[in-house]
């Protein structure tokens, strides 16, 4: 396969956003059908929290296979592995329609997530192939902005489907959309890995690439910060249906609208970051996002303690929109900074970042979410713990930057 000169276009950004958004769709469109799945698989009342595993099994497969796709992408190219991963995803999604055992559904979701590890790693890698620095952050912000439209509308799609069709129709939709993206990638995406950058598939070389990335203290700080930021998001997603739809606010069919309101905070942050990052720089945008997140988490915890585990819905939505606005400023810049110095092993670096941070975030969220007790205590404590770790990591990051500059002067 030859590599042609490539320049990012609006069509390219839209494709990258849709590939990234497929991950969110596989989670958020499923959230409104949790009650139907609980009933269909006859989960006992004491085991209703197990329905969260439909999300976490998906995310665990998604997390663990990122390194696999990232390593192979530096040898075989980006496009073939994208096609393979999307194919696995759509077959696993279609299989859920025919499964009658809840454990089998969890395995299918694990495989579905494993397939989507390819778009997760390779979209960032492809963008890194064709851009760098602030320009890359700007493209990632536009991708994030478009991608966030999907989780804003996905629960509404799931809710509408379950009103007129069996819950299995949601998985039929996921499979069909996977097929559409498979055709789009095959038709429009040019291979972005230059022949001179292809790496021989060698365990020794792979080990050296991994060791090179992990030998940097900067890498570990960014990994920790991305893990905590992503972990907070997964806590919310894991408990969103129980908090908004069923147990705390009991919004029922109005759940998708509340969910969409919160997602808009992230979308607006992506627009803001795309406009300001070229002028202010990545570190400044990261600092602003962190301050916003920490303040909103502190207010949320204090309000929850004051309200004995409950706060008014309006305040809840305001605090969560604010928190995830901070999230939207942090994530594209954290990802860009983490991979910035590894152009020569972009696939492996992207995969390591994705795998380590996703596994850590998912396991953290699963552990915290399992304690959900029908109040807001669990999520408020979880958010605040993430913020405390983020602040400490950011202070250490500034120390590393100062030490590096002092040593170089």
C-alpha cells in the first residue's frame, strides 16, 4: 500500500470524530435500556448493580486491546487494523441480539469493546501522523466537539428505540452504524503511516519502544492525570442511569435530556479549547480546566454533605455541566502532551496511553460505582478523590517542567 501526501480536511475530521464517537454510542445508547435488560435477564433486586457491567465489560475489552492494535499499527499501517477492529465490533454487536444468558452478553460486550480499541488508538495515531503540537490539539478539539454530539443524542436514540421496538434493536443499530463506518474508512481514508516509519514486528523492538515511553517521568504523570480524568467520566457513566433515571431523581423517559445537558458542557469546552489553545498554549488550557473541575467537585461534595446525600436537580446539572466543561479543556491537551515527543513510535505510545489510562479509569470507576447506595455520596466522594490526585500530579508536573528548564539553562 502506498502512502499519499495527506492534508487534514473537514471530511477527515468528521470521519475521525465518528470513529471516536462509535465508542460513546456503544455506551450511551445502551444506558436507557438497562431496565429492559434487567427484566429480560431476570436479575434479582440485590444484583441490579450488575447491570453496570454492561458498560464496564465493554470498556475493559476496549482498554486491554489498545496496546495490541497500537503495536501492530506501527508495522502493518493504520487502515487495515481500523477495518479489522470495526468488523469485530459490528459482529459482536449483532451477536447480542441472539444471546439469552447475561454472562454471554457481557462477553459479547467485552469483544465489542476490544474491536473498538482499534479506532480509539488509531484515530489519535492518524491525527498524530498528519499534525503535531498546538495544531494537533486544535484538530483533537474539533474531533472531540463533533464526537460529543453523539453522547448527547445517543441516550435519546436508545430511549426512542425502546419505545417502539425491543431493546435488542439498539444493538442492531450499533451493528449497522459499524458497517457504515467500515465502508467509509475503506473508501475515504488514505494510509497515513509513511513507509520509512514502518517498524519491523519484533518483541525486542516493541519492548524497547515501551521502555522508552515508560522511562520518562513526564509520561507517568500524564498517565496518572488522564487516568483520574477518565475515571471520573466512567464513574458518572456507570451510575448515570441509576442517578438520573431510576433511583435519585427518577426522571424516567426524561433521563436522556438530562444526560445531554451535561454532555453539552464537554462540547462547549472543546469549542473553547479549539479557539484558545493556539494563543494560550496547552499547559495554560490544562491549568484552567483543572481549576474548574476541582472547584466544581469541591462544591458538589459540600452540597451533597449538606443535603444528606441529595441536592436539587438544577444544582446537580449546573455542577456537572461545569465539571465536564473542565474535563473538555483537560483531555485533548493531556492526550496531546502525553504523545508529543513520540512521533517515531506514535502507534505504540498512543496504545500505551489508551490501555493504561483506560484500564485504570475503568477499574477505578467499577470499584467506586459498585458502592452506589441510591444517594449522591458515592459519586461525590469519587469525584473529589480524583481531583485531589489531579492537583498533586499537576504540582509535580510543574516541578518537572521547572527542573528540566533549569537543567537546560
